[in-house]
């Protein structure tokens, strides 16, 4: 395998810093570009590497490591874009005739569509599949846009498809080897636990304490319902291993009945958030997981509205 390039250090030169990059005045027209409304708009090249493309000329990148886009976050960004437009260009590469694949900036593209914008600024680069995946991971990791499960899947993909070792990957990504190893270990968790991490109900620290446990799902639900800290979980797993916890606490949680599962799905679909219902027969616990204060405000508003 060829030595990985230090993309992390030069990424800002391709896609701009975390702040907003302001393109300069357009100087050259490059032809007609169809807008999402069916009209035509001239794509223009600005001074420097920027040009503008219609939002319908862009497609999500096949190497995009981020799979979950928070609805509240997109809505907040779209409101900002309505006022200021997209000031930081997206990084794209040519796909088919007139269509470009997004390498970095899919969140801005999605928000721009919500905001009703017809075009966005882009930088077009000739990038290999390997470079596109590297940049997609680095950009999201640097901006903390990936949850731990997505990050681990992206790391594994680099190792599987491009023969990276953990040491080489750590150098390219700019993370410690222990961070790479610990993140990759999360893939061994049951899907239900991984879903809790994706939704934000469990932290990566909580999840790592459950790796290799047969009762991982039951413990995950207990962590969420009881609000346990990572240290609490470590103590609990140690007590269970030493036999100092009753068999009732050790055993896996009973399978939820179909009605409870259906109700969880109905509430989750209605709120757009992860919902868990734990019924004890004499009451129970309803847990709603949120990531942003905007989501919490929306739940509170709905509850108060009756």
C-alpha cells in the first residue's frame, strides 16, 4: 500500500476552514444549468477555484460516511441559508455528464434545498475513490459530524477497501491509534445498542462498557431509564460478574410485546426521535432521546400543547 498522504493537514485548502469562505465576484459564465424548478441559470466561475452549480446537478457521494442528518439541525441551517446563502463551497467531483458527486458538504446541500436555493458554490476536484473516502471521513471527524458508529464503519471501510492498518489510519485521520481501535470495537455490539449510540441515547463510553456482554441490550435500556453514568455502568458490570447482583438484574430484559413495539414506532415516527417504553406491569418508563436543544424544545412544546 502506498504511503497515505497527509490529507488532514491540507483539507482546509480544498474545502475551506470551519468558518464561512466568501467567494469573490463572478467573472466568467460557463453555460446554462437547470434549476430544481425547471428554469435555467448560468453556472459561473468566480475568481479562484469556485463555481456555482444547480442543486439538482449534485448527488450524495457514494463514499459519504455520514448516514444520519439531524432534522432539527438541518432546519436551523436552512433558516440561516435563506438569509445569507451558502458561503462555504462544497467539494465535488465529476460523476456523469453534467452531474457532480458531493465529496464534502452534503449537509449544506440538503439544507440549501430546504431553503429553496437554486444553486450553491462548489470546488471541483479530480479525486480518486480512495481520496474521496479519506476526505469525507476527515472532514466529518474534524467537525465532529459523525456519531461513533458511523465513524467506526468509515474506519473499517478504509481498512477493508484500501488496506489501511490502524497505525496508518491514525496518521491520516489525525487520531490516536487507541481511538481508532476503541471506535472499531463498537461494531461488535448488538444492533439495538448501536442504534442507541446513533440516536444519542448512549454515549460511546457507555457502549464500550457493554462490549462482549450477552446482556448488553438489557443493560443499555437500564442505563437509559436510570440515567447511569459510565462509572456506574462499570461498577454494575463488575458486580454482575462477581455475582453480587440478583439473577433478576443479570437476566436479559423480556422481549417487548408487539403492542409496545408498535407504540414505540408510532411515537418515534411522530416525534422524529428515538423512543423507548419499559413497562413493569405496575407502571413503567417512557424515554425520549434528543440530540439538540431545539429537539427538546419541540418535545416540550408538544407536551404543553396537549
